DNA sequence: TGAATAGATGAACAGCTATTCAGCCATCGC
DNA sequence: GCGATGGCTGAATAGCTGTTCATCTATTCA
């Protein structure tokens, strides 16, 4: 069974229209949002562009660390950069990602862990 | 500035109604979905309950590995377990998570990386 | 030009984690 | 009870990654 066949089998079996590469891509997105520091950075520039320095101040971390994270987020196109003078402003580019994030933030804030289901 | 104050400052500055603990909780969710193997497991039982063995077969990995991952997913309440005889079926419990996942899978599958925006 | 500010980069390190392997517990059919 | 099947658990390991520190580039202002 080849790799392509395996991916096909997975897509068939799951009923989810998504192949191996797309799963990897999705996983990579989640990975980038899975680090608390990075997630805070993303949330910080969800609704408006924020400069690197401002982000560092808000989160009380070093500009260097912010920059490192921003590079990853920029590379994955989760954030877009916009230079104004000597400052660089970052913001969430994809509207779909933005709404998903807003949605998830609300979901968590509303405490969706109220129901406990136990198997017999 | 205390920890609580910092969290408050963050919530204020970002405009996102979410505190430190909730950010951690959200990050943890994303972390669980960020591993390709684990993500495949979740996607496999998105729409219907799947047994451990079946999951292992579909993904062509060892039942042991599946079980390890399932324990984490169950602990985080991302998946719910349902024992039938000697088989245990798992499925995505939270409808909100399920729709988010379906949505993101579609988003990735449709290739949302078509537009490249470059800063001046 | 020179100083200063804002970000970016590279190396180095500590901590975490996905995977494998071996063995254990529970449930069903004989 | 006995064997077989299905799933769980614990230890061990290899690979990855978030953070820090020092340094470097780019842009503005005097």
C-alpha cells in the first residue's frame, strides 16, 4: 500500500474530505497556536495591528522573543506584517482564522466544560 | 504588578474577553490538535464513533500509540469514550469543537493560501 | 556622519513529548 | 477455568522547541 493510497484510505474511512498534506498543514496551524506566548501574540493583534514593541510591553516579554515567534507566524501566513517607519505592525490576515479564534475564545470563556459524560 | 493584574491588562489591551487561564486552556486544546497523528485520530471519529483497533487500522499505527493519544484526548474531554462489549468507541463530544474542526478542514482543503499579501 | 531606536538573527540549552516495546488487565466464547 | 481478543499502562529514548543572550541590520533624527 503506497503513501498516496494510505492517504486516500484515510480520507475514505473518515468521511472527511482532507488528505495527508492538508492534515499536516492544519496540524501546523494548530501547533503555532498551541504555545501560550504565541497564542497571546496572535490574540493581541486579532482586531488591530500592533507593533513588536507594543506586543512585548503588553505581554511583558522580551522583544527578541516576540520577534522569534512573529517570524514563525509570518512564515505560516497567520500574521501579516506592515512596516511604518521603523516600526513593524502585525495583524491577523485571514478573516476565517480571525473568526475561528474569536469563536474559540468565546467558547472557552463561556466555560464549555460544564457537562461531564461518562461511559458505562 | 501582580499576575492577576497582568492578565487583566492583557484582556484590556487586546479587547479579547479572555483571561490568562482561559488562554492556557485554549492553547492546550490547540496543542492536542497540533500533532498530526492525534489530529488524524480526532478527524477519524468526527462523525461517528470508532473503536481503538479500527482507528489503529485506518491510520496504520500501533494500537498502543492510539491508546496513548486517546488517553490525552479523553482527559481533555475532546473525545468521549463509550464501551461496548470489549471494544471501546471514541467520538468527538463537543459539537462546537466538531463544527470548528469541520470548518477548518474545509478551509485548508479549499486552499486558503491563494492570496499573498506583501507589506510595502 | 553619528547616535539612537526598533526589530531581526544565530547559537546554545533546558525541558518536553511522540513513539516504541514489553507486559498487564478486562471481557467474551468454548 | 482457559485461551484469545481488545485495550491500557509504564519505562525508556530520540527528537524537537521555547527561551535567553549577544550581536547585527535598518531606519529616523540631529
